[in-house]
C-alpha cells in the first residue's frame, strides 16, 4: 500500500442507467497507470476532504485507464454527488493507487460472482481475470429492473458474455434470483463473491452458508452500510504518539485523534474498507464495522477507528 497520490484526468464520462456514471481515468501524459488486480478499488479525492472509494471495473490486463461506475446516491454524504457534479470530461483529480481488499482466491475451483446493483462493478474486473486465466466462473447480476442497472450491454457484449446471468426482479413478478440455481454447480472447491446492498449480500451469504460454503470460501465487499454512531465518551491513549484524547459522545476515535494533531488515514468512514485499522494494546473495543470477521472481533486486538468505540472506559491503541 502506498500513500502516494496519482493525478489523473477524466478521459471519458458515460451516463448509464438510473443515475450511474462510468468514468474512464487516465494519466494526463498518457502513461500506463499502476497495475491492479481484480477486486481492487481506488480512492477518489473529491476536494473538501471528501475521499470515496470505488471499485475498478475494467479488465485488469489493461492499465492504460481505470474505469469506475458511480451511482448517484440520494442519501449521499457528498461523495457520489461530488462525482456526478464535478467530474466532467477533462477534469483533473487525485486518486490513490489501487488497493485490493476483495481479491480472488488462489483456486482453480468455480468462482460464483453475485453482484447486486452497482455492486456488480468489482465482479466485472473479476470476470475478466477469471476468463483470461481460463478458470470456471459464473457472474450473476441482480437488480430490481433492467433500467436500473448499469453495464448490462457491456456485459452482454463482453468476451465472457456466455458466463453472465441477469436477473431483474420486475421480470419475475418481483421475486429475487433463485439462489438454488446460483449455487447449482458449486462444490467444495467453489468460492463465492458478493457485493451490493447490505440486505442483498446478507441474503446471498446466508444461502451460501446453508449450502455448505465455509466462511473462507465466502468473500464480500460492502459498499454501503448503516453504521451505528455515537455513544458514551471514553478515553483513548495513542501509545506510539504518547497522546491521550477523550472521544466525545458524537465523535469517532479517528476524529478525536485527528483533532489532537495525529494523522489518521480514513476513507469510507463507515467501517467497510479497513483503511483505519489499528492494533489495540489494551481495553475492549465496541466493534461496529463490517470489515473484521466475527473471529477477529472476538480477538479484540484490532479495531476500526472511523466507527468503532469502546466497551471499556479506556483504550490503548498502537498509533
Ligand atoms: Fe474505512 Fe474506517 S475508513 S473502515
């Protein structure tokens, strides 16, 4: 991982279905961009301290450009609106180098990619990578209606079109995709990947579990979650910096430490990306993220500073 930012320019902007724009970002001098793996995302730096993450959805074999799809979220905390309003063709912006928190597993078994709505974006890059590697996979793209889903034509015209399965609820009397069909060809070597609205993902993951998928064969990336915020205030001792702060009732640990002058890296600010992960030396965190697994949460030796709080009156953190 690197903190170095890259300057890119919006070479192409396409309006897709139901409020999604697809942006093609390139180096201003036409140089190749850093290589990326399927499942990777970049941070877009949108000004006014807004940093938002978007999955790369182009072929990972082609690093002449990065492609992202951004849904205009009516509940946007500023990120998607800034993308839609400010990032016109020719606009220069800064981005992070790609980071991958949602990698494909090293397996020759079947990969089952299940994207809900705009959550299909990382699946597109995965499908390119799996197709190029000659590995078996199926991509299921689910949404409420065809008109609300972006990238449908791209998928149907892709080199892996024969592996794409579309399911739009309104074409099935409102019923969701038949998960028995989705997992029909799965066996003990299969891995399942899902990204989409939280309720959709939980439904898909519960089905995978019921069909015998072990946790390590279920891969997920949340892009929008409801984070419970606020609570009683508590004390945090940042041991490496020798600074003590009080985290207020409506403040995050990241905010309290930043106000005290520490540099705390945050990105999603909703406990999904892992950017603000920190080791816990002492005390009991109140985990509120969806990034750590249940087992990792039970260990209580690391936590996310953007959303998690404390069950003990004091935490000692390695920062
Ligand atoms: Fe993404 Fe904290 S900033 S988990």
